[in-house]
C-alpha cells in the first residue's frame, strides 16, 4: 500500500494490490468506498477510480487498485448559479446542499468574507470551489471525514524541525537551493490615475486647420479657449457638432473644431487645459539582495492598480517572495503528524539554516507486512508566495470581489409532466360499381395514375 497526501485541492491518492485465490474471493469494483484506519485514526478515505487485473499464476489473480480521495464525489454534478452579496460560507454550503449527495459537511470553512458577485456556469462543485478560492486567494481540500476545508493560504502550521527535535530521520533531510527565480528589482506598471493638478497645452492656429492632436489624455472634457474666448466643448461621436464649437476625443486624444469655428492664425492662441490621466509605473529595488546575488529585474503589469502606493506595495510583496534563493527538499519520518499544506520551520545549527517551507506532499508506505509501521516521505518547498498572499488579502478588504458578473447563465429544464393527445378518423370509402369505362362527369370515371376523364 502507498498513500500520497498532495497539496490542498490536489487529489490525495491511495494505491494498493490485493490477490484473489482459494478462499480469498474479494474483487474490488470501481466506485467502491475505501477507508484506511490505524487504530482509531482514519488515514485515508476515498473511492476506487481504477482497477488493473493481471494473472500472477494459473490460479492467482492480482488487482492493482488506485483510489482518489472524497473530492472525487464533488465532480459529479454541474453547477449553474450566480451569487450576489453572499458570504463564502453561504455559497459553499449552498453548493454542497444542492449539488452533492454524499453527506459532505462544511465545518472547517472560513467564510466570513462577502462576495459581491460570482457566477458558476456549468462547472462541477470542485471547480466552483477552486474558482472561488482563486478569487480571494484561499485554498481548499476535503478531509477523510468528508468535511470541506476552505481557508486562507499558508495558515496551517506543522511541527518544527531542528537538529534535536527527533521527529524525522536525521540523515534523510535534503535541502536544495535554487537561484533561478531570484527577483530583486521589481518594476510594476499599473493602470492610470488622475493628476492632482491641471495641465495646459498650447496650440497655434493657421486659419484653416481644424484638428489638433493632444499630448495629454484628459480624464474629462478639457477647458478650451481661442484667443482668450471660451469655447463650448462636446464629446466626439456622442454630441451633435451643431451644438458645440469644438469636439473632444478621449481615446484618440485630439480636438476638432466644428464647421464655422476654425481658429484664426496666431501663435499659441489655442489654450487646452484640464486634469489628465497618466500611467502608474514604479521600480522598487532590494539592495541587500542585489549586493548578494547581483541585479535580477522583473516586470509586473496589473491594470487594476490605481495608485503609486498600491504599486509600491505590490512590488514589495513580490520582493518578499523572491528576493532570496528558493529552497526545496525532502525528509523521511515515522511521525504521522505532517500533512501537505502545513507551514513548517527548519532550524539547523549544523546546516546554518533557518527557513520556513510549505509541505507539498506526504507519501506513506508500509515498512512491514502487517502494516504496524508506516514510513513517510515529506517533500517541501520555500514559502515563496507569503508576501503576495498578504498583499492580496489586504486588497480584498477594500475592494469588491466580482467574478464573471456579466456572464449569461442558462438552465435547461426538462418537464416530464407535459402530455399531448391526438386522434384521427377516416370516412369510410365510397365504392363504385363496375363495369368501368371512359366516361365524362356523372358516369363511372376511369382513373389512370394522376389522370381522370373529363
């Protein structure tokens, strides 16, 4: 038997082999529920998804069985729903109540956050949970008692490892350092913001020119004067030329004087002023990292960022995650308390290491035929995303969460109660008597194909 506990929403797996011979007649079936316990502790619960049969000898059949955890049952039904102004707890409870039939619970759902709007268009329940988790930077999984866990990333902690902790096989700890993902100068390009003060552009008329390109992208209709005389300003393609002296185009950044309002010749006699939009671009370095590793630049484009302070916080979050080398590795243990998704610290005087890592997977195998002792291989990687997660969590406190708000949802409902009844009657045929001859109307008309006598 081998069990693998994978990170968060990734499916946990169980593989085992059984043989059929003599009085051992059990045959595993697809869809069977499998529960593995050690004493009073359940260490796996799930369903058989694959069975391979092979012949080991003339009288022995061997079955290699693969199981997925209970999240397999969340992939049966498709959801077509939209939720508005509902908490995460309400949404998940509603999904579990209406789209599952396998006694799932939601005891460990951290769901106080309110979602302004989110839609699920023909997604299974597992995909719905993932979409919701992605929207708010949470993670989820189903435990072996069919309870759904839904919580912020990197908030579950596990036992610490030290040189003397005794909770792992000391000489099995392997740590690999990786420089390939270091980022110590982060350039963030956000959206656009409105200037704090107005700016003025000057243009010169020549008596014939009517259109002038603007250097600035004004956020609203600018004030325009010609020879110190105020002009009425309309919006290009929205307003009528006849009602305004000059039309302003926001996207193309130009002004166009209407018929009869061409500016006279003059030097800087056209005055265009107003507040304007400018792109948010910041570059944030981490000097200690640059001194240690050299300069590694990275660019981020996020149009949802609307201020320089927000752009700086986004850059700092990236630096916190990637300013140092990354670690990954593994260790073996007989301790069954480690689980994927836990954050653990590794502090070693001998190795000169003090790092926080995230457990990626825990694989358990039997050490003896009776299964009295399991050995676990724990794989981990640097907790590199903690800075970004904190940033996203803070953003959620001040922004509405709206996902696919305009998506059209279609439900097709079959009505089995509609019935329709039809009936038909035919008049009895009218016989005619022979002999049949070619005759005109009133006689016994002979019929040949589509022709009758007339």
